[in-house]
């Protein structure tokens, strides 16, 4: 069952143009990372031009922030901005050799995206998925070339988090896996090869952590106490702060995948479901004095 080791880097193919499917927060962060580190053209697509423009706008704004912090030169900032373009048509991927999707966390949506991309790219183009929790094997199953699919799972915030989980599906070719590892290194990430099981390694642990804090709360510990109790353990963020950053709906989808795979070890708690139903996406908010608090209305939903 264990995935074989990373194959010979000599098998890796050059990547000279990258496509990013989706222009949401994760996709935009990926576009910036690829353009900045690989210095190759990156084209983003989404379902309409407005979304595409928003994604490209995000990348440009992040580059401006780096420039203001003097993290990059004015030349590098201009070059990076020029490398990132957008299009509402997937035909823009025709000459890409690596396309990564970061669309809605739903298997049917991702399969549809891969089918559409496969119809326009060359035979050697790699299709990578940034899925948090879905089966990479399933995502490749109906493609003409399942050997081109690989899992390439980044963490939020992409610019800062060092880890990249690489997932080999049964049909992923050695060339594709090698390219993924070489690319991960070029992106300055720590690459690890993980099994194609729901939520891979890191999200299983993180979701369990968030779930157990919610359980402690259900069992009587106040929400803020349960959440803050983990701070002295050296975590960079409390579990509920992390939950807000990942997004409660994303966490819900990941938890559902984990529940389907592993049963009762993972479940969307009744109180989390109430937050979702009430459109609450963040537990902690700043009060008038700038302190982070969980508002009374949110606490009432949690009870
Ligand atoms: N984008 C770009 N850079 C960011 C950023 C963002 N969203 N958030 C923070 N940074 C940068 C800051 O600019 C700063 O860089 P600088 O030193 O060059 O100015 C650096 O990160 C440190 O930020 P701060 O000093 O503001 O704050 P912290 O030291 O508290 O670090 C953090 C912030 C890196 C987000 C840290 O709290 C952390 O590591 N949190 C845990 C995050 C985590 O676990 N992520 C995984 C989520 S799960 C996931 O993504 C999987 C998905 O599939 C669901």
C-alpha cells in the first residue's frame, strides 16, 4: 500500500508555462508562487471574466505589498505582474505544460474541470490537483491520460507555509511524479510523498484537532477557553482561528470526505453545522478595543 519513493529527477520534464484553474484565494496564491519562483508565464481561468480579473488583481496587489516591504525589486515586481494573466477560456492552456486546479472542493466539479482541460492541452501536459481531501485516483479515472494526474497539495497561506504534499495515484507516471518533485523544489517547498487517502496526512491531523476542540466545547468547556488552551502548546494559531482561515465551508467538505472514509473519527459537529447554516465564517472577530473575541451571537449558535 505504501507509495514508492520519488523517482529519478532526471525523468522530470521542463515546465515553461503554467495554467491555474480557478481564481479564488488559493488559486491566486498559487499563481503568484509559480510566477515568482519559476519565472514562467502563468495563466489563470475561471467561469467568468469578473472572477478572473479579481484573481489577477489579487496577485498584482500581493506583488505591490512585497514591493512596499522591499522583499522584491521594482524590476522583479513588474516582471512577476506581467507573467500572470487571466482568461475566461480554457483554450488559454493550449501551450501549458503544467495545469493545477484549485476549484470548489467537490469531486464532480474537479472531474469536469480536468475533462475540459484535457480537451485543450497537449498530450504531455501534467494535470495537478490542489485538493485538500478528495481522491486523486478518482479524479484521474475517466481521463484519456490518467498517467498525467498528480496531487499537489499546498497550505494556506501558500507564500509562507513550507510543506507540499505530493500524491501519486496508481496510474501517475514516473515522469509526472519526477516533474512534481523537481517543481516543488523549484517552488522552494518541502516535498513529501503521501498516500492517496482522504485528506492525505496534514489535514487529517488538523481537522481532528479542530474537531476535538469543538467536542471539548460540546462537553462543557467554554469555546474560547477550549480554543485558547492549545496556545501554550506552541501552535502558531488556535484551532478556531485556523478554522476561520481555512474557511468553515472548506473545513466542512474536508470533514465530510474524512467521515466517508473513516467514519465516526471525523464528523461535522452539530454546532459547526449551525454556524455553516447561519453563514458564520469566522469565530473570532476584533471588538472595539481591537481584542479578538467570539461574539455573543456566535456563542449562542454554538450552545
Ligand atoms: N499571505 C502572504 N503572506 C502572509 C499571509 C498571507 N495570507 N499571512 C501571513 N503572511 C506572512 C506575513 O506577511 C509575514 O511575512 P513577513 O515576515 O515577510 O512580513 C509572515 O507571514 C508572518 O506573519 P505574521 O507575523 O503576520 O503572523 P504570524 O507569525 O502569526 O504567522 C501564519 C502567520 C504564518 C499564518 C501562522 O499563524 C501560521 O503558520 N498559522 C498556521 C497556518 C496553517 O496551519 N495553515 C494550514 C491550513 S490547512 C490548509 O491550508 C489546507 C487546506 O487544504 C484546507
